[in-house]
């Protein structure tokens, strides 16, 4: 099993066990490696620590349950592996900047962390740290043109329509009128 397969397997294991406390040591033991080595591999592949990923997934699953179930906040907290309601509320507010009860009552957008699926990358060990193998190249100078748009991330139809209109608008304003050349 290579590093990427190991991390994807660990992510599946985490998903299957969001309802209980998971530790770095437990995950490392599954792959017969030291906790520190597993930590470095996981962080290199996901750009997150094991602890922060587990917490983000538990809180995201709990946030979904808050909106889709009739269970009270305490029950949702315990069903998602939190040992106390106070810890759940503190972590939820720290990550999402809103209390679980207020999130449930209101129409407040939050950033749900989805389950990761890590794709194969070339990793290397540099200065005792596992990093993505990269190369630096110098490119010729280019000009970039951008446009800022504001949208509701919860409304995919609105976003698709805005992108479609932005492309049409960009093409008309800049390509047809000759402000930029398309090669």
C-alpha cells in the first residue's frame, strides 16, 4: 500500500468512525507505522493535521444533522463523538463562527468540509519532512484579466447562471471589441 492509498484508507476509516473518539496512534497502528510518520504522511497528502481533519468532518456531519434531523443538539453532539455538549458548542462556534442552535434556527451559510479523496501525487522526503515533489519554472510574462462576482454558494443554479453570463459578457466586452486577443 503506497502513501496515497494509506491516506485514502484512513479517510474511509475516519468516515466510518465519526461517532467516536479517534486518535493519531490508532490510525498509525492500522498501518504499522509510528504516529509521527503517519502524521507527516497525512499532512503532506491533505495539507491538514489528522486532528483538524477529524474535527472538521465531525462538525460538518453534525451541522448536516442539525439541519436534517429532529434530534436535539445534545443528542447530535454525542452521536458525532463529542464527550460533552460544552465542547461541541465551543468547537462548532470556533470553526463555523455560529452556535449550533443559532445555525439550526437561521439561514446561516457555513463551509461544510466534505470527505476528502486524495489523488496520486509524487511525494518526497526533504529535510525529514514529506512534501509534494515540485519543480520551479520561469514562464514568459503574461497579462491576466479577472472579474469579481458575488454569489450564494448554496444555490448552484444561481452560480451556473452567473458563470454563463460572465463568460458571455467577457467574450462580448473583451474579445469581440478587441481588448484582448484569443490565440
